[in-house]
């Protein structure tokens, strides 16, 4: 019974990391099934949804059934790559199930970028996207300042524990408000469009929406629809923030 529990815990941990990292449902199930195949003579069944994982594994030792509620969601391609590497090495017999579990625990605790660095990159991305959108020197300076406002608001709103909708709405509200104030009182000839769009671009849930479509096309309609709704809510938060700032100031210019 000990061996079957180890295998089930390893598969569940791998699935949890992949689900948190934004992997498509069919890929999560495929990876978990590869890990469960390492239990000789076992029968297994895995069902993954956007907010949880169900797993059943049985062999001559007994039956293990596990359920894991997953509340976190993000996009982390590094974690996805590392988990897939461990799954392949386990399937090829290069590592044991104990080594795989320890490696997965290390991956789950791995912090690729410190929070302050991650949020400060909003500032850099706003500047670079402005260049991509053919913004002038003045617009690049404005985008850099607007990116600082976006980073600060997003960081503190997250610390206060607001949900994603409120965090996105507050961030884009102050982003747009700061851009409008710069246009009115500092850079009168500035084109505000690339400044605001550049700040919004890093927040747009493009990857999540793409993955939701992939889930739907692969027949995982519940998970795909849930992820699509999550993307729509995120986009709605961005729209509410921008629209509120425009409504309060009375104009776009």
C-alpha cells in the first residue's frame, strides 16, 4: 500500500503544479497517467477540471482515491517544462518514484522571480510595448511613468488580498488616470493611445484564453468554458478600470 500511495501522491503533485501553471487539461491528464503507469499492474483514472483534480489508482495492494482543490492559477512555462522533464525521466526508468516526488516538491517551492521584480517588469514592458507601437520619445517617457503607477497599484492591491477582478480594475483605473493627467497637464501633444495600450498589454489574458480554446477543442468543455469565463472576467476588469477613469475625467484627451 505504501508504494501505491507514493505513486498517487507524486501524480497528484505533478498535476497540481501543472494546473496552477496554466497547462491545458488534456496535457495534465496525460502527464499524470504517465506517472501512474509507473505502478506496475495498476489501473488508474484521472479527471482534471479547472479548479480541481480527481485521481483513482488501484492494484493488488489496494485502492487509493484522491481529490485536490486548486485555487491558484497563473502562467509558468518554466514549471511546466520541469514537470514534463521529470515525468519523461520517470517513464524511462532514469529516476525512482521517490526521486520524482522530491524533485516535484522542489519545483513547487521554486520562486522564479521575486514579487518586486515581477511587478517592476510591468514598467519595463510598458516602455518596450510603446516602442513596438511606434510611440514617440515623449510617449515612451509617459509609458514608463504609467508603468510605475501600474506596478505599484497592482503590487499593493495584491498584498491587500483583493480578488483578481478588483486588482485589475484598480490597476487599469490608475494607469489610465495617470496617462490622462500627463496628457492634460504635462505632455500636451502626447498621443495617449499607445501609452494606455502598452500598459494594458501585459495584463491581457491571451494565454489563458488560448488554452481555454484548446481545452474546448479537445472535448474538455467544462474546464475550457470555465477558463474562458475567467479570461472574460479579467478582460472585463481591465475595461472597467479604463472606462471609470475616462468617465471621471470626462474625456479621453
